[in-house]
């Protein structure tokens, strides 16, 4: 019998930058009209390179890797569904049964027809929908907010029992509404990620919407407070993970450390095949790890660029994590690799973990205030009362077990 995968790697595939929206903060803004797309043959080559690299590693250590393809853009559903069915067949032919494979699409959900519904239901394993709930920044080319259409389509997905989670970009336009945003997702029972806005395509682009790390930390602390009072249906990253870290810290759980050299969990593949590590500046050719259309992944992972990327991640961990009491419960991943986690760059160029550490401290303080932490720093509650599934993996379970069919989600205010 086929063994289930026991680890995963994610490839964020920028199939095409073409998009029907012009979300005001989009870091791809300058390329959203570009119709260029990855070709099937190029993707076949990507699969071959991935297969060769991970089957070798699995053969060495006896584990089994699930390769997760996150189809990204632009708007990936503007591409003809036939393209995805073809590339899924190619995956099957090239990857075979040796590796696990999962296909996830991140969509603005503004374009939905029967062919795309079938693709979302029977082709992709998981769906991520972008919706900000407040702010009016997700607009079409004419500048009109598209949220009502997205909400209608979310209702269609629910009627069709298609599992999905959401990503909400946190900006100055919706930061005051985080509590209502949480209530919206909690009542809808939709897991979501609150993602602080990335830098724009130009320095000026996000001047009106940007947040500093203090604002981001304040918003996430407010979300954590709501989480701690919720009835169990609020699933929100990165707060779910931060609560797990603090619970593990207080419970003295076995340590775990992020080691990018041993395992790089996410690689971004740009439309031209150039690869980027999540911790490095995206799209800057100086930081490309190599081209996955033309270069074996084995060579990319052993290359000088990858070595530089690993060293930079290790330096950030050394400067931050070695003095952090949560290190071991927190693997160090937020400062090593996650650019969305709220790093602050000091004047001397050193990047400081402000948001993740501040969030952990806030959660611990709240647990102590609620007398959940005993005299020796141990948690009074059984761990399972606060440790809940991670949003992405919970979406499918939600859809199968807990979604009430034909019941529309509450409208956003
Ligand atoms: S909270 Fe930040 S500094 Fe502390 S271990 Fe995690 S990443 Fe490192």
C-alpha cells in the first residue's frame, strides 16, 4: 500500500501575471497586463527537476515528500481550465506514485463558470480566496470594488461543497476592523490568514495604505484576544501558530528548529522560471536561486545563491532567536524565512523579529492574566483545549464535516 507523505515542500507557481483586477497594493502591479504564461512543456521540465531531486532525498532518508503546487498569479483562473487539466496529467505522468502531490489555487474568485467550478471541485485539492472584507482596495481596472461578486462566488463554492480558506491583506484601510473581520470568518467558519501587506511595486504605491510593525503587532494581538475568547470556530494564521508556540513553550514540549539547509519548505517559481526563496527579496534577479526551466533542482539547491540565502537566514536566526525565550517552541522560521512575519530593519541593516516575538509575549501575558499558567510556568489547561488544527489543512475537514450546505455566510458589514 502507498505510504502517506510525512513531509511537504511548496512550489508557489506564478503561472502568469495577467489579472482582471488592480488591487491597489499588488506587488505585481506593473505586470498585471502581461499575457505571457508558463508553457506546458516548461512545467513538464519543472516536474522532472522536482522529481529527480525529491526522489533522491526520499531514497536516502526513507521518508516520503508531498509536493504542493500553489498556483498563483496574477489571477490563475483567467487561464483556460484545459491548461490545468493537461498539467495535472503531466504531473501524474512525471511524478508517478513515488511522491505525493497536492494542487492548491490562490484566486481572486471574480471569474467563475461551470468549467472553473469543475476545476475547483475535481482538479485542485484546495482553494484559497483573497478577500479583505473592509478597505475597498480590491478593485477592477475601472477602479470598482469587486467584493460583492467575490462574496456571491464564495456562496457558490459553499453550495457546491468546495472547500476553501481565505487570505485577508491587512492594510491601513482595514486594520481598525480586525475584530469584525474575525467575527465574519468565525461566523462563516472559514479559516483565514491575516497577511500584512507586502512592499508595493514602487515606493509610492502603498504610501496611503501601509502599516508599520507596531500597527501589525497591535492588530495581531487584538486577533489573539478574540481567539482566546472564541467558541473554537475562529481559525486564523499566524495566530493559530503563535498560540501553539506559546503553549509548547509553557508545556515544555520537545524543541524543533528551522534548518533551511536540511529542508527548504517553500520555493517561488516566477513566470520566467527563476526561483526565489521566501526569505529573500522576490523578483530581484540578484536573488534568483536559478532557473527551474533550464537547471536541475539539485544544481539550484547546491548553488552559490542558495548558500548565500541559507547563510542570510542563519544570520537572522543567530541575531534574533539565540536570545529569544521562545526559540525551540518557535522554530525560528518567522525571522529566517517568512517575510510576511513583520521583520523590522534597523539602521545598521540588521533585521529584527518584532511581530512574531511580540505576539508570543502578548499571548503568554494573556494566559497568565487568565490564571492559566501555574507557579512553575506550566499550563493549567490540557494542551488540546487550545491547540487546534492549522487553517490550511483544516479547510477540507471543515467542508466535509461542518459546512452547512445551502447556508449563506453572513454578509460582510
Ligand atoms: S519569535 Fe522571532 S526571535 Fe523568537 S524564536 Fe521565533 S523567530 Fe526567533
